[in-house]
């Protein structure tokens, strides 16, 4: 009997988490020869070097955020992520440089002025899954989403999929998500539609927190079923059930909008969005281009100490990869 071939996992990287983690860290400090802050850029380079060393990926993509205050969600709700600030000129320069790094490091990189990084990840994951399902004889490809953002947990479709918080090296699978939130991964948009999400200025239904949202979804399954059964909600054996049903009825539009804001897009047909049509071959990780990396470090005026350190690590990575390939 022929053994089952285990496919290489697909890593989908949420870039912003690791860029801003470095930007705001008191422990990551880097300035250029022109005395410009390069902390976010330096930190992201270190992340990519460490990721290549630890994960040794064959398939991966990097998703960047570029849609703050101009994406489709902001058009739906002007208050969405209103607690964020647009980057200043220096940080904008570093964000652009971080995007350019992807090609140098051998990764496919994507961004959009309409969709968020979460949507890019969701759309790519969906396309790869759909292409894989055409051949049902092969087991599903594991998808590892490199991020600590809980919103992305709704994309964990199989028990093998996970959220990988790279900084803490903690992986959360569907089981851990259900234990943490009290609902399944696919119920998270409905959960946030009810409970809201203060981090993204998503209001949810007033007075319904995580506990009641979980109770409602465990009983009715979806937000739509809750609204089809408001009479049954009023009869639930929980404190304030009648008032709960009334509040839900009065805030149906708010709940629906909150769910829409929290739902990750997994299908994009806009021809201007290149991530909307991706095949597995587009996601193959190529060899890091050491000459391009050296030129990049010169262009952004990295100091000699940081440049030498980065080039040394990159050269060792290339050497190690070539030895593994033999």
C-alpha cells in the first residue's frame, strides 16, 4: 500500500503585527546613517530571518495592510478602527520598505487599498483549499497563519490549521479557539457581531458581552437563527432573558453591521487585486537574494554594524538551505 504524501504547510504571514511590534518596542532600536528611525524595518528583517530559519517554508505569502481609513469597511462605518492613526512620513517610508523586502527574501507579497491583510490571507487560503479539494484523494494542506490576531481564527477550517504567534511560539488550533471563546472558529464573526470588538471600534449589541454572546450562539448556532427565534431567546433560562430579546430586536442593524465588519473576506473578483487569483506555484518560497539585500541596506542607509549583522545571518541561511537540499 502506498504511503500518504504529507503536503508542505502553507504559511500566511500577517506582516503588520511584526512591523508594529518592532516599531513600538523599547528593545528594538535602529537608526540610519542619516539619523532616521529604522526600528520597524530592522525588526521586520530580523523577523523574516528568524522565520526562514525556524519554519524552513516551501510555501508562503506575506499580507500587508494599506487600507486604513480607505478600505471598504471604513466606507460601511466611519468609526471603524477610528482609534488608529495614519503613519507619519518616516513610518510610511519603513512600511513601503517592508513591502519591498518580501521579494528580496523570496516571498510573494500582497497589499490592497480596499481590503485588509486579513482579507488577503482569507482569500489566498480559500483559493488554495478550493484547488486542493478538486483532488479529494489528497489530505487537506495545513494552513498556518502567522499572527496573534484573534480575528484570523475564523479562517481555521480543518483541525490541522493553526494561528502561530511567532513571538511566543504559541500555536492555537480550532480546539484552543473554542476553549478560549466558547464558540467555534466559524462562529467568531457572529460572536463579534454580538459582543463587539473594542480593539477595532466594532460596537456589537449594547449590553451583550462575551458571556451572553457565547450562550446565545451555543443555543442557536448563528446570528441569523438568534434573530429568527427572539421569542425563544426571551424564554432562555438566563438572567434578563426578556430584556435581552428586546435589546437584540432594537439593535438588529447594529448586530448585522458589526458582523459584516468582523467577517474576513474570502473571495475577491476585482481584477485590480492580484491576490484574488493565486495558485500554489505563486506561493513557492524562492532563495533569498543576498546581492539585492546588500543593495537594499545601502539604499536605506543602514549602519555598517547592522548591515554586516544582517548579511552574515542571511548568508548563513542560504548556506544552511543549500546543505539541506543536497
